[in-house]
C-alpha cells in the first residue's frame, strides 16, 4: 500500500512538473513573440522618413499671401488654398523651354495622383502680363490640364507678388515670333497644407521625384 501511495505521489509530481515545464515554455514563447512584435513596432515608429527630393526650406515659414485673378477672371487668394498642397510656378505662356517642361511635369504629377489631385493646387503666375491675358492663359494651360490655375493681373499687384517671392523678370530680345523673351526663376515653390513654404524644386527635378514629395506632404 505504501508503495502504491509513493508511486502515485511520484507519478503526480512527474505530471505536475511536465505541465509546469510546458506552461513555462509556452509563456517563454509568447514572451519572445511579444518582444519581437514590440521591437518591430518601435522600429517602424522610429524609422526615419525618407528624405525630401526637393530643396528643403528650414525653418519653414508661412508663404506670403497674395490676391490676383485667374484665367476665368475670378479672384484668387493664395490663403484660400489652405488645406491643399500648392505647387507655385512663375512663368509665361510664350516661354520656349523651361515653362512647358515644368507644365509637363505638373501634368504627370496630376495624372499620377488621380482623385487625390483635388488636394493639390497647380498654380502658374505670369511674368509676362502684357501677353498673358486671361484668355491666353486659359487656352495655354488647357493643353496640359484644365485644372491648372493661371494667374495674371495689373502690373502693380503682380510686381508685389514677384517681390515677395524674389522673382525678377527681365525682358530680353528674342529671335522668335513672340518678339521677346522673359528671364525668370525656374524653381517651383511648394507650400504645404498649413500654408508654409516647405520646399523648392529646381529645374530638371523629375516628375517622379516631385510626386514623391507631394505625396509625403499630403500624408502630413
């Protein structure tokens, strides 16, 4: 009888130890999995964001507000675009190279964004108000996208905007049928949803690189 009791106790102890070991192994496994998950989560949250492709403006500052008229003769105010990413370019419709190249890049970005393009304002401010009438801006921009915004006005309000963005148009004699060329900055100004000037794109920046930065700003 004593042997049976001892055997029973021994058997019970063996199974209890086995159960405890199994439980400990399960808990250890769960702990390891939880640790891996936490490490992955922390790594994801602390991983640095990809660098901007354009030239970052640090510290960013509020973009200078302005009011002009669009290609439909309607008033346009930059601050009304708050909540959108704004791509702001200064050019003219008779430009033989830089301006059409930039507008083609805008067109590619607009198409790549699809429905999200409604959250981006593509703004083209003329540096040649004598020739860039509202009708001229409208017909020219329609070649790229009817959604693009073309701005012109009287000389005084335009000159004020140029000064705020360090634009210094210079008229040069030209051999083309337009009669003259206008030298101007080739950079695109990028304004974020909060209305801050965040980046500039130099001429030659690919549409793909610009798109990457625009999408990143849209996610902020």
